[in-house]
């Protein structure tokens, strides 16, 4: 008998071409299934057995040794009846399987290698094809009593250790990559700093030694020295900025920023560089009067950095800077699009990491420290936005996009002061209804959600930053937490986005049981997370209606009552 077959060829007429072909295809499917099961059985810490429809063991996991005293290869090819002592109980179990298609924790005695009897429980699941034809069964066998519980606990610990080992291996790979990036950064930064410094010294020496033909050439040498000094200052500022961000010492002043006025200031500072490379640089401010809540100096710094990158990596064509208000989602979308060298698909996810560059070697064509995009990402997140980039690949240009909150109300929350943060965590609402904690940075959105919830008997509290949301969740133990994906950060913050808060809540034993809802208008960020295989939390897309909001809250409350997973 073919060891991977779960069906007998005797069931098919030998002269039936169609049925023979179907059987061959079934064998191929079963071979693929066997390959998958080989991996599954190898990793499992429990005892599993796979039998064909004739009762012959085709697969056995390594968990057989502690129970039966037999290795998997010693059991393969035998009828499963051979390993049990009570034929009447065995027949009753099979009757249950025929009737229901499943058997759960059936108590019975197994026969070990030395003839001893071992009390076990068996759970059996029937395997059928698309036409409901029985292919075989999968059995889970567990030893009963204190010894069985001890074995089960040991296996669970083994599995936990295996998972921890996998995580450590992944962390080691990340550390190795980080060390590689740091080494490249140190080599590149040394090169980047020396280049303008040597240029400054060289041109100034020419002037001091009188090695110029006329005042015009002297002025040209001084201009070269000035430009090099400016470049050197920018490099030093990048290094200082990233140091401040990592130390949590970077202070922001969030206020209303008029986009049209901002664009005009940025255009004046960038159009000359674009013209020198014969590039068309266009700005498209919003048609309506729109303002964002941001630090005006830091927002200008982000735009200047992104446009400078676009100019650096574009040799011909155009650069477009545009804004798309997304009022219903509560934010404004900024885009800097170029027709430059593009970015290989495999490099795109890493470019916002510190020190990362498409080409990290010191012989690369383009300069820079690899800190610019990291600084931009941190500044945008500190202001409550999200940033990402898209490129179809090498030679196909790049678009860097980011969002910032709309200025819906003239006065933002003064969430930097402790007394204001404490006021948000005071519970509002009458009665003893479920407590919903709202983590959002927009007063108008919070007020709207509070009114909806209070009207339907819920109580509320709110937090504005991810750190305050974590603190509130631990202290208040709410029944449900809603989290905006894009949240601002206060100085010395440990969490910088709603997604980081969500993951921390799930990992903290004090909050892991609290259901959460991620509220977002950043669909593209979700798509990127899905593409990486990251399991997404429960999502509610902006904009949403009151009944949708209430239905989602009720659903999450029910999941907690039923004890379902909350991620």
C-alpha cells in the first residue's frame, strides 16, 4: 500500500481513465498534505496520529514516545487497534465518530511497549474531501492523571522555549543588521564630514594665499567655501536632531499652520536648487483654506528634507509637492513625488530605519548620512501623523507621503501638563455602564464619541498620547479601548503611535484582556502591514457613522464576555 494514500485503488474500475486521473490528482494532493503534516508533526509537542480510512497509521508525532514508549517509525504501518486494550470502549468510540464526525477527549487505556496500560484521552477529527468522502482521521492523544498533566505542562514549556528561541534568532539578525548599518554610518559620516571641511579649508587657503586672478574669482572661491560650510552645518544638525529625538529632549510647539503660506516659504528655499539641475518643481496647495496642527519649524524641516532628497535623486523630469485635505478622516495628506532613480522594492521597508540607505557603501554616487528619513519619520509621529513611501522600483520615481491632523479647533489639548492629562482620565457619564477609554488627539472627535456613548449609557475617559493611553488602561481597566492610529508624542515618550500602544497593551498582562479597536484613516499603512504578514487588530475606518461605532463597541464587549481573543 502506498504510505501516503488514504484511499484504496480497489474502489475504482481499472479501465476508468477519468477515475484513474482523479485518483492520481488525489495522491498528489495527499502527498502535499503529508509534506505539510511532516512539518506540523515534527514541531508539535503533543501526540498526534493520522490514520487512513482503513485505520492504518500514516503519520505519528514524536509525542508518541512518552506515552506509548514507541518512536513514530515503530508505529507507522500498524493498525491503530494494536495500541489499545479495551475493544468494547474502542468500538463505542468509533460509533461516536461515525455518528458525529468528531470525538472529544474519549477516555480509554493505551498499551505501552512493555504491556503496561496507560490511561489516556483521545480526540478524533474525521478528514473528508470535497465530495464528503472519508479520507481518514486525525487523533490527538493525551495522557491522563498527574503524570499526563505534568507532561502536557512540560510540552507547553518546550513550545514556549522554542518560540522564544525563534524570537531571539530574529532579534540577533536585527542586531547584526543594525551593527552593519552603524558601521556603514560611521564610515559614511566620516567621509561626509571631511569632504565639505576639506573644501572649506582648500578654498579659504586659495584666498589667503592670493591664488585668484581677480575679485570675481575670489568671490567664487568664498561662495564655494560658504556652500560647503552650509552643507557641513546641515550634516551636524541631522546628527544632533537624531540624538535629541532618541533622548526624548526634542521640544515641539504645536499650533495652527497655514499650508499655502508654508508652501510659499518652502518654494523660496528650494526652487534655486531645482533650477540648477533643470528640474521642474511645482507646489499644489489646497484650493480651500486648510490648516494643520503642527510645529511650523519642524514641518518646514520635513518638507525641505524630502524635497532636497527628491532633487538629489532626480537627474531629469519634475518634482511635485501637493496637499490633499481628507476632512472626513481628520487629517491632511502631503505628497512629494519625483521622477528620479526610484527605490528597489526590497529596500523600501528599511529606509526609515536609522542609518539606512539604498547604497550604504562609501563609494556610492549620492552623499548623506542616512538620517534624513529617520528624522522625518520621528518628527511626523511626534506631531501625530504617519509617513510612508512608494516606488514601483529602480528608475520609476518615488512618492513620499505623510499625514498631519487637521486643525479642527483653534485650541489643541495642552496634554503636556500633568493636570490636563489627569483631567482626561476622569470618568464621565452617568450610572454604572461599561467604561470606554478613548485615545485620540483631536478634541472634536473625542467630544463626538463621548456624546454618542453617553447617550447610550456608556461611561468614558480619554487620553491624547500613546503613553497616557497605556497609563490610563492600567489604572482604569476599561471595558473597551478605542485607539487612533496617529497620535502625538510628548517629550521622553516611550510610545509614538497608536499601533505601538495596541501592541504594548496586548503584551502587558495587566491589559492583555481588554478589547481594543483601532480607528484610522490610513488605509495604505494597513495594506503595508498586511503585506508583511502582520496580524492586524480590529479596525474601524474613518469616517464612521454613530451606529457603526456603537455596533463595534458592542461587538468588542461581547468578545470580552465570551473570552475571545482581543487582538
